[in-house]
């Protein structure tokens, strides 16, 4: 009896461990109580491998984008009948960004500050009545006067003369003073412009007072 008892104790654990490690019929999980063990451990592995696959795919995507720079087509390859061939209006809009209207800024502009801001202009311009032309024309009474005309026959560039027929109102002065080369490409006024809108308004306010 002790012998068979000993044999029983030894036999059962052996059969047990064999059942866990080497399932012959593929029913390992069901046999061990199934779903609960599957979800606590094996699901983690499944989820981890799915996530790993996603991350690898993402990193591969980013790397390949860095290696091969996708270049957008400059022209559409297939021209659809009736469709515009290029996006010209969009390109023009990007080239000449619209300035904010000057009128609201002019309403709170400071002529005194404007006068100080015109110190940079005085290398090339007088601002006095009957003042002589320098590198640029005298600017007395410039607001409301015709563009590129008069001033004792100042030799204006053809770039600015292209605007002949227009008058210097605050809005045009705003565009001109923001960037002379944008307003009149090729102008003789080699001045980078006043980037700050309120500063331009101050200058225009000062110019308005010169009459
Ligand atoms: C480096 C010299 C220079 C500076 C600095 C300069 N200008 Fe001029 N300006 C010119 C020249 C040259 C012209 C004539 C442009 C042309 O014919 O293309 C001109 C033209 C103008 C005109 C048009 C005159 C007209 O009768 O149509 C205005 C307005 C003007 N300048 C304002 C200014 C103001 C305001 C500043 C300062 C914020 C300034 N300029 C700074 C040289 C200069």
C-alpha cells in the first residue's frame, strides 16, 4: 500500500506537467480553464504584436518620406477639358499679400511720430514747401497729388510712371511705403519700406499735414 500510494503521488504530477507543456490535441487552453488564461496573458501578446506592427509601419512610412521627398507635379498631367491649366490666381494672390486697410490705423495715427519716422526719408527727400528735389522729389503736398508728375520735372522712373493717372491717396501711399519695389517693380526709390502698418499710418498722417 505505501508503494502504490507513492506511485500515485509520482504519477499524477508527471501526467499533469505533460498535459500543460505538450498538448497533443490542441486543446491546451480549454483544458486549463480556457478563456481566462487566454485573456490575461495571451491577449497581451496579441495586442503587443499588433501595436509593434503598427509602430514599425509608421516608422517605415516616416523614414521613406524622409528618404524620398515627394514632389508635387508642377502641371497637371492629364488636362481635363474645361479645367484651368494652372492655378494662376492662387499664385498671384500668394505673390502680393493683401495689406490691411490703412483707414482704421490712420484714424488713430500720430503725425508727430510720423515726422520722426520720416528722418530715414530725408536723405533723399525734402518735406518743405518749394523745397528742392534731392535723390527723390520734394514731398510737400504729396497726398492727393498725381503720381510721378510735376516736381520741377523730376526724372521719375518708368516703373513709377506706369502709375501715372492715379493720385497718391492714403491707400496707395500705404502700399508704396510698405514696399516700393512691390508697388512699382524697378522704381528708383531704393528704400526697403516700412514694415509696421501703424508706422506707415503715422507717416501718411504727417504727409497729409504738409499743405
Ligand atoms: C534712397 C533714397 C530714398 C529714400 C530713403 C526714400 N525715397 Fe521716396 N523716392 C526716392 C526716389 C528716387 C523717388 C522717385 C521714384 C521713381 O521715380 O521711381 C521717390 C519717390 C517717392 C514718392 C513718390 C513721389 C511722386 O511724386 O510720385 C513718395 C511719396 C516717396 N518717395 C515717399 C518716401 C517716404 C515717405 C520715404 C521714407 C519713409 C521715402 N520716400 C524714402 C528716393 C527715396
